[in-house]
C-alpha cells in the first residue's frame, strides 16, 4: 500500500519556479515536499537558458576573432572544435547544477520525491509509492517545444532545444523553423560556429518586439550569412536519404539538419487535473492574479500557465504564491514592469509598452530615441549598432522602453525599475552615470525628453533677461 505523507505545501516540478517556492517555503518553516520526475533544475538549467547562453557565448568568442581586425588585432578565422563547444556547454550546466540538486534541497529541509506526480483527488497527489496530502499544492511542470503540424514532420528527424545540446559535431546545413527568440538565438549561434543556416518564419522575425528594433537584429543576422525567409507558409517536410527538404512559400529549402523552434507547449499531460477539478486548456492551466487555479488549494506558476514563458516570470510568480499560500496575503501578479530579452548579437530587450501597443491602447505619448553611435564607450568598443527607444507619456510617465544593442539585457534594467517604482523620466535623466559607459545611452535618451523645453523661445528669453543682471 502507498505511504501517505501529510505536509504544508507540495510542489510538482523542480524547474526555476518550483525550486523558488520550495526553498522559500522550507526556510520559512513550512513542511515542504518537492516532486520531480526528470532532471532537477528543469528546462532552464538543462535545456534552456543556461545551455543556450553558453552556446551563444561560444559563438560570440568565435565572432570576436572575426571582428578583431578593426582593433588592430590580426585575428585569423577561428577554428571551431564543436566537440569542445559541447563540453563547454555541459561544463556550465554541471557548475550550476549543485544549486538545484536534490542534495541541496534536502539540506534545506525539503523532502524531494523523484517520481511522476499526479493528482488523484482535489487534495491528493500520488508520486511513486507515496501519496501526498497537502494544505496547498503548486503545479510548476514547465513546458516543452511545440511541434507544428507540418506534413511529413513525423517521419523526419529533427532537433529541439531538448536534443540540440547533445551534438558533438556542427550541423553542416541547419534549417531552423521559427523566428522567435529561440530560433534567432540558435540560428546565430550555429552560423557563428560554422554552420550554414536558413531560418524560416511564418509571420515576422521576433514578432512580439518593436519592428524598428528588430530590423537592427535582422540586418546583423543577414550580414553574418543567416538566410532569413519571413511570411512563408510551411507546406511539407521530407527526409531524402541524409538530406532534409522543407517546402515553404512555394520554394524548397534543403539542409542536413532541422531544428524546430516554433513556440512552447505547457506540460499538462497526465497530471490528473480533471481529478483535482483544475480548469485547463491547450494553452495551459488557468489561474487568477493570485496564481490560484479553479481548485483554491492549488496554485500554478511558470510556463505551465502560458505566456510570458520566462524564468524570471516564474520566479516572480513564486513570490506571489509564497505570500498567498504561507502568509494569506492577497498578493497579485503585476507584469507591467516585466522585461524580456532576446540574447542575439546585438541583444534586444524590452519592458512595458511598445510603440504599437501604446498606440493601440490610445495612450498619448512621445517617442524618445538615442543611438549607440553617439555613445563614446560604444565607439571605443566598435559596438555602435543599436539604439534606445523609450515610450513616455506627455507628463513624463514611462510607459515602456526597448533597447537593441550591446548588453541590452543589462541596460534595460533601470527602465524596468523606473516603471515598477512609478518613477518619471526625470529620474533617469537626472541620474549620474560613470563615464565612459554604455549606460549613458539611457541617460541621454531620457534627457532628450526635456530638450524641447530647455531650448524653447521662453527659456532663451529668460536667459537673456537674467544676463542683464551681471
């Protein structure tokens, strides 16, 4: 017979969100059970953020050699040892893995059960040879690569983010289906590491981002040799010997390998959600602003509830759950200051409203821009591609910001802080930043809000009047 465990909180899924809840709950004194059938750390550590950024770093190192001549460094074309690239990626995973390990969480007082968890009743979860009865449950099972219904795909070998990091040889000719952040990052990384790359997108490249900023990324990808085809309808895939042929937009694209990067699907299969009376659909588990499901003792966080499918979103949601489940505080999720980043080169980062979103919402706003080319540090590092673009209300409220350029993922953070704290544009314009740094682009963009006022006829008359007094 199954052994029953009674606990305060039970989490299904040991990805970023689940681990955050488990660590916080246990350290705050709650009896905590964590269930994970796969690898600790989930998708982010093993198949997502960590390995993909490690692969991008390898590609960046190779590209730095190609671009070194502009600095007076006689760099030769890089020699790519893809087996060593593979080792680098997995060494990074191994270095971070102890932070997410069973041993660490058991050391924090969490009971970790390595088995598949499934609801058998609204207040019971079965996992292996135990049944967990908890006051509160958290579903944090994440997502997986969505596979589009393309004729012939089921008979064709293809890679996703879960399998691409197993390779020790570079694909000779890689076809990437999907032009979102994942597709763009993998396309550029593989191109820089020696593969010929074709990227196919049914709509537009990075369609959730500001088109003006996306164009900077698009030009860079094409300059590096990535063949981008947008607005193409995928009509079939065929495996011919050791070749793969994709038919799209009336054309045929041939390659040696195929990668699917066409979005994510929530992991909701075989969770017993019906037995727990939890509403769900193909897009994920439904939750309210307090992260509660239709079963009020069950919360859900992370990719399993749908967009935004971001690690930092899952961690933010974990904090909402802790406040609600442990402290009974009516905390609600606010994503108005949630940044998102595509880690291409140049990086593209955004927070708040884009120009199109602000216009669609009927907001009265101004657009502020400042190019990287007018930043001294960017000139010194030959990183002049890109700009800051801020969406600001007429009275100075910051509605959103987007940055495309070197280290945009770092530079977006003051804008996220300002939006979250309700600061006006003057706060960024008035901050003192060290010289020479890329961060000056933020200050200059913000300061441009005041230029019309400071250079207007009224100010000029005032200055001329005051000059009469010596």
